[in-house]
């Protein structure tokens, strides 16, 4: 069903009720998830749903209402509530809506075939992945395999005449198996998500990776507290990239709540670090033609050779900073105001093959698991729980767990001294294997 | 609560098995597609919304839906109908940046056949859509022998939530006023406080639950959640302090705990931590202050005792019922019936009454937390722990108000008898992998203990250890039980309260940036 007429009609209604500017975001989605365990279907969940988010500006004051009941009486009530709230917030000349009618051409974000694949094939895919992941006898338990898919369509209209929409899809497989030895249990998880069903990796590859992760960390040995090199696995780059992303948020920078405030144009990391935010990558999981408030997406290098190039903005925060929106208004569905977030956020690959990064390390921790909150965007402090593989003389010596690692963003970013050449871009935060020269590791 | 980009994600993020997407939890600001793929909610995650027409669904229709849900077989069917109105006000930089009003309604239909569950939901509360959801959910049971559902009849549940000032009767101006008062108190606390962020949230959630056992309950619950952040700056560093209060109650919550009190507590933390040096790293003794520190048992013990992972024989406490698993001074309780607490409801999201569940008594494991499905699978009683974030999710075993019960030690004596270690005054939150049994916590505010005295503040302390070991190493439990509010994540969110008296844990791994001196 095309909701563009509804979006435009609601914009008019907001204006008629007293808004000076209005934006309507409509989203409809279809969702399926299947959980398998020990070969049997454990749950099947299915639903279709739709909702509306209304953003209004009344005399410079910002307010929002959302509603998942699309009948006229409910929508009228939502409009009234938004306008009512628009009379109580604080006026700000920066409160404005986007004007750019353009959209970025992005290839391959919707796969019409997903819905046509038979349910039985989807169940079979998850069952196959689980079965293959259990093929090693040391893998004694399964925590299950999942298949999930979603198709959604968004329509956005605002009082500056914008009227845009796009349709997108995604699907994924996920498996967790457990290697057991006596009282020790070591889980290994692997997941694969893609825009297109046909792009999902072969089951054997996903299964093999999950089993390898469970087995390689089964029999951990204690480690003494020490300083040593840390190799960051592509699976655990979120504590670093996530912290950087939060510190790149233009609003945190304006508020002095980011360790990157005041660093524009300066060196903030090793020359080996380049970070790219790309909303345009073909078939990218976070690619789309426009952001959460209708601004065309772009591909931007935010850190180049260690030098900070720019921050992330939506329209309102950009206005406050005297900058144009960078197309980074992030919206978590129709029920949320647009905040600031990244698209496909990645650290660029380097020149050293991953195997050589390991070989070049005399003594170090190959991080395979990190817990905690990652780098604190406010002050750059970092501390977390850690597990992984211990490296001695360029080779994996034994698994370790129950460790802690700590340091500061500056120490970690400037300490990057080797960057792997292989990268899988089909991840939320993508990065190659890379090495930090030295960090504090807490153990026995 | 909508995550604010750049802020730490809400507490108790559990690295749970169903998703297993590394880091998915950390990227609060990023596009949500990946996280949504395996989670069971479609487009929205903000808990929201509304009483437009508190959908009236009659008993006859509920019975038809249950009957249709069992049309293909299965032993249990249930309809869960929900409506929610929510208000969310953000005051930041001393300005009201935004105000949000949310209205949501919908229903979920569930069918259980053996170990299998079918679930479907709809936003539209029409007979056609409800029956369609029942059909979709029923597919799981294809081929089974149908049972005959029992006719539903109204079921009474005791109320645990009292309201003096109903949220529906509170003028918006009063909501704005508590935000202003907190903002002013935080900024007035010290001139090194540069910024306050005050987030006000309230909701009224109506629920109607009917099932094939004949249950038919209905009720309405108010909820308030008030969070203050304060940013301090000085000595070349910054710290974001945080304090929260939350209750299932009317607006009278702010008469019991003044917004100024919340703000000052948060500002005090922000200022204290400006002086913090790097925490040491290595094994040491830890004393945890009463209150929110209870998140330790929530993660390290509570999650592994949830019936779903026990039924799958994955949890580290599998098969340990009746065994001594903890130190004899350790008793742990989950009680969803504490009056007006954040984790309290009149009945869980399957309609089971809330009760006090002693999980570990004097160190002996006596109970697991169950929902209807895991209780069936384990052959145990229902404990009132079947909860769901909204109609978009099927219920799963969750904690409510979880705490280490009061002991006999004096808090001051616990510190005085600790020669060297870390005093944890406030935790951000933690997580657990209940397969490997490893948990971890991040400290917000911590101090060194030197010669039995709390001394210098330290930053960046992570606590990490094994669930089975940590509860054996608790050797002192204070008499000062206190609670704190939070939000627990397990693929879907749940409002929880955690609590503990002051406790001491011997020999836990602490990770800071400094080498141990």
C-alpha cells in the first residue's frame, strides 16, 4: 500500500492545526524469524506492522508524536498531541527541516526474491547451518540457529515539499554452538546478514566459523597481569569504532561531551587509521537513498591517515554548528525522533596480510571477545572484559579468558602499528585485523 | 527509553544467544537493520503509547481467537492485547529540546505445541486481523491433535501498585517543572558542572490476557522513569554522572524523591570522578556499596537461573537444584510483588500472579525463574517471570526485582576489615554469557580501599569473573539493603529493579589502566 498520500495529507493537517513546519514519516514492515535448536523448529514469529511519526515545529519549538493506529481518529489525536507538545518546548532558531529534494542512487537495497523463497527452504537453511556446525564431536551442544528477514518501506514528506520513499530488505542466519570439555563450556557464534537472500554465505562457511570459534577458546589458561600488544579481531572492533562514532556525533562535540571536540584537522590517531562512513555502498546493509529525515546520503572519509576530517550532523545539529547536514540523521523506526548515527562505518584495510600481523607479534593478546561499553565518548577512557588467544613468538599459544584490558582512546588509536589487508565490508562496523602496540592487560 | 546517541546504552546488556551479533548492542546510534533481523520486533523499539480507544475486545472474540489458534493442534494458546500511551521529555543544555507523545496498541497470539512456539502479532485490533494472527501462530502445530480450550472467565489478581496522582490527570507543566528543578540543582551543585541532561518518561500500559486454560485478566499500570546526567569538566578531563529513579506509581513519586536529590547525587558523582586516577589491574577484594550494585547478582546469578537456558541445559546452574552453590551468608530473591517497584506488576505478561521467589537460600540453590513454557519443560511451578517488552514479543523468563537479601554485617565494618581493594560505589551495568559463565561489570564510581579505608577515586575499573566462583567468594553481607532501577536487555527490554546490601567479594579480577602496585 502506498502511504505517500497519507504522509502528505498529515503534513497539511499539522500545518492547518498550527505547526509552522511539519514532517511525516510512515513505515510499514513485514518480519519473519525462525529459531531452530537440535534440528527442530523451536519458534516461528511473523508479523506485518505500520506506524507514523510526526515531527512538528511550532514557533521554533520542536515536538513529536507517533502512533501505530492508522485510522483517522487516532491520527487526528496524534497530530493534536504533537502540536500541544510543540507549545511547551524551548524555541530554537536551529529547529528546521531539510530542503534538499534529491535522493542518492543506491543499488541493491531491496530483494523481491526474499518473500518468494519457500518457508521450508528458510527452515532448512538454519537447520543445515546448525547441523554442519555440530559436526565436530567436541561440539557437544547447540544454543540454536536462527533465520530472520525483514522487508520495509518508508515514506517521508515535509512542509518544504519533500516527498520521498524507498523499500528495503534484509535477511540473515545466525548460529551458536558450544564446545564442552569437563565443566568448561565455550560458545562460538557466527552470523551473516545481507540485503539479498542469494548473497548469504554458504552454510558450511558460516557453520565452520562458529565451530572454530567455540573450539579455539575451549581450554583457557591463566595469564599474569602485564602490558602487551593487543590484536583487535574484526569481530570485536565495536568497542573502538562505536566509541569513535559516539565521539564524532556533532551534538556531543557542540556540548563538549566528546573527546574529539576541538580536534578537527588534527592528528587523533596513527597514520594507519582511516575511517569511512558510507551510505551509498551497493547492497550495503546500512545503505539508503536518504537519511532518517530525507537528506541524501553520501560517502565520507571522517578520519584520513589519522587526521580528523569532520563530524556527523543531522539538519538541526548542523544548523547549530554552522554546517550542512552530512546525511547522518538516524531514525530507529517511526517511533523515534531522528538522532545522529552512521551508515556503513568502516576502518580501511591496510597493507599487511592478517597472518603476518600475527607472525610479527612476539607477545600479545588476540582479542576475540570484549565486554563493557567500549571507549567512553566523553573522556576517551576505555576499560573492558576480554577473552581471546594468547600469542607467543608469532604463533597462537593458548586461549585466555576472564581478562581485562584498559587504556585511553589516544593511547589505543595512536598505538595502531599494523593493519591487516583483508576486510569483510558486510558488517555493521567493518575493520580488518589490526594491532595496538601495547595495552594494560589484567589477569592473575 | 530512546537511547540518546553518544550516551552509554542502558544497563544490563546481556550478550544473549539468540542474537549473538557481536557488538550489536553497542551501536546505539547506528542504523538498526542488523539488530532487527533476529530480534522479534518490527519497526519500533521505543516503548510507546496510547489510550485513544483503549481497544475494547469482547470476551467472545477472545475465545474465537484462542479456538482458531488451536485449530491445527497444540496444547496452549494465548492472546495478549496491549495499549500504551507514553510521554518523553528531554531537557538538555537547560532547554526543552523535544517532547514526544506515543500511542501504540496491538495484540500477540501464541501457540505452544510440545517444545515449539508459534507467535504472530498485529497492530490492528479488528476481528479479521486477530483471527489472521491466530492462524499464522497456529502453523507451528500443524498435524497435532487439537485440544479443546476452556471457556475464559474473569480472573482476579491482587494489586501491587497504588496510585495517588494518576498520570492522566497531571498537567504537562508539572512534568516540565520537575525537569527544570533537576536541571537547576545539577548546575548549581558546582561550577564545574557544564551540562545537565534530564530525561523524563512516563507511560500507562493497559493489558488484557486470555488463554486456553480459561484465564482472562486485565489491568493498567503506570510507570515513571526519570534520568539525570551531569557533565563535569576540570583537571583536563570530563565525566558524565548519572542517577535514575523509577517506579510503577503516580506522579507522587516526585514527592517521595525530589528531582533536586536525583540531580545532586548525579552531580556529586561527576565532580568526584574528576579527581580519579587509573584503577589498578589484577585480582583483589571488592566491596560493593548497597543499591544498584545488585546488578552483579542480576547478571552473574539471575540470568543463568532463568528457565529457558536451564531447559536447554545450557545455563551454568543446570542440574544444580538443591546444591550448595554459594557461600552460606548468601541469600538471593526475585520478588515481583514489592509495592510500586520498577520490576513489579500485578501479574506477569502471561497473567501469572507475582510472588516472592527465594532463588538461593543460605547458599543453596532452591528455585529457577520460569514462564509458562519453561515451567512445562522443566516440570516446575510457574514463578510469575514470563515477561515481554510489548505485544511485538513473545514472553520469556525474566527477572523482576532481584536482590541479595539483608545480612548481619555493618557496612562500616566490612570496609574496615578489608586491607586492600576496590570500593565500588556505582556501577554502569554489566553482562553475562550464561554458557561460559563469565560475567563482567563496568564501574561508574569507584575508590581504592587502603588499610581498611576508602581513599582515592579510580576510573576505568572493570570487574570480571565466573558466576559460579563469585557467589562462593562473597564473605560479608551488610544489613543495609537498598535498590536501584534499570532496564534489562535479553533481545527485548524489561523494567527491572536490582538491590543488595553492602557486600564484599574476595579475589575478583579488576581491570584498570594502571599496573597493580
